[in-house]
C-alpha cells in the first residue's frame, strides 16, 4: 500500500500514541524512513483468536490505532487465529483455558471478521488465517518448531512462574501457543506486531523467530488493557463489557455506569478527541463528561445519528422523567468556567450566592440529573444544553452563548 506523504515524525507519533512498549523505536524509525522513501507503508500484524463470538470495546483500542495507521498508508494484516484458538492463549489466565473445537472456532470467526470491520476499513485489510500454514505442518515440522525455544526460556514468562508458585497446572499445549504466534510473524513477514501488554512475551517470540530464519525482526508495540465497567478485566463472560454490536441505547447506558476514575483512559484510548478537549471535559462535571464519552462510543459503533438518538433517549428516560414540559431555555453569556453558586444566581434560580451554596451542600442541586454537592464546583462551558434543577420545582435548560 502506498504510504501518505506525512513525515517520519508524524508516522512515529501515530505509532507512539497510547503505546506502553515500543521495541525498538530506533529500528521503527529506520524501517519507516526506508519504507517511506520507497513510497510504501509497513506491514502491521494484529492477531485475534476467535475464542468467543463477539468483540467488545476493549478490542477497539488496538483496532482504532490500526485504523489510524491504515489512514497513513500502512497495510494492516488481520490474522484470525483459527489454529491458535484451538490451543488457547494462556495470557492473563491463572488456570487452564478449555480448548475449542474447529467447528466452534469457525463459528466465532465469522462474527469476528464482520465486527472488526466496524472499526477497520476491511477493503484495505489483508485478511489471513493461521490454519493456512499450521494445517500443512507435519509432526516433524511441529518438533522443529518446538526446538526453537528451551523450557528455561519459556519459564521466563511471569505468568508461568506464577502458576508454578501457586501450584496451578500448566498444559504442555500452552507452551505451544507462543511458538505458534511467533511463527505467524515469520509466515506473514510482519514489520510490526500489535497487542495488549499481556501479549509482550508472545510478540517478542515472533521477533526472535524472524531473526533465527534471517528475516528482519518485527517491531513490537503493546497497548494498555482497559478495565470493564466493574473495574475487572473486560470480558463478556463477566458481564462488564460493551460489545461492538450492542444497541446504541445499551452502549450509552452502559457507558454512563462507568466509574468516574476510568474516564481518562477510556477517553484517550477509545476516542480521537483532541487532548485539550479531553482535559476540559475531565475537569468539568463528571456527568457531562461521561455523556460525551457515551456519545463518542455510540458514534464509533453505530454512527453520529444513532449516537444523538441514544443520547436523547437516555435523557428522556433518566434525566427528564420528572421535568415539566415548559422548562425555560436560558443562555449564560459570562466567562467559563463559572462557579456553580454564581451560575445559579445569574440564571435567577436562587436569590443569592449564600442561598446557592446552602442548597448545593444540602443536596438540592442537580445538573442533568446528577447531584452536585460541592459548593466550590466550577462549571465548564457545555457542549450541549444542560438541565439545571434547584429543589423540586426550579428548572432551567442552560446553554452557552
């Protein structure tokens, strides 16, 4: 694929965005410079094992990064682990993972590819399946593959050391998984491989194997794992995930239940809002920030129109259930951010700043249905109208001029 005429520095910035590990950045810079000089992009490998039928927004962290790099002209190789899924990735597992049948893998595979297309431009994706080469391997080939690593090297992996310390079983087949993932990189001649931080060991195996066979070593880029809605690892089985195929209303509602402390990571990894806008949202009212995050995630999975409809539906159901139909629309034309007590006085909802502070401390003030009890709160300029409620009967729909 022909790379866009951006500078090496601009390409490097896209690779660095949100990365935890980048091994080795100097090699990446040299590889980029050589490829761009030829007007070409790099081959970017991302593997997904179809171990379940659905993708969630945790997968979207890597997919969004790959889409950014696609747009710069790099070739994304989406590798579906039709062979590795039957082994099961031990990453992040304290116990043996049940092995899947080929039929189960193939059923899950169909939905994985379709759902990856929600984020990636599949017209510009090289879609591969690692059963292409593993199904052709003889037992002698497998033995040669296992001879590329020692048991001592495999046991350097912290996960396996932990399992031994805790007297948990390690299946021999689990040792095969990093070998298979590493060999995928040899077959695909990947320039860069992407994965979560839990994949670092596996990604480095690919780098070693390429060097063993005399091919250029792939660069390794890992990204952080985002927690689910309850603070645990995001997983459909835990019921704490937002699926890429969830209905927009469900995406919006689930996002609104996200803990406040999770918002910075979700904004930076799952949206492409400018950093300055994210910072402004995060120092503003948490409810307004979360609503914006929910809109962005809805737009990601279903488009802007569906996101706006989901937002309006949520407000009707959860924010405006006790709101009269004739709420006055008011415009605040002063400087932002503004102290909440000052804002309430300027809107004519209280007689004085002292009354405003008293009502705030007593729990009598809500912004878009969310209780505000900090008398020192400062309100950022709203991107859309905000429902202000004082007590049970005083309302205003606030907009900026």
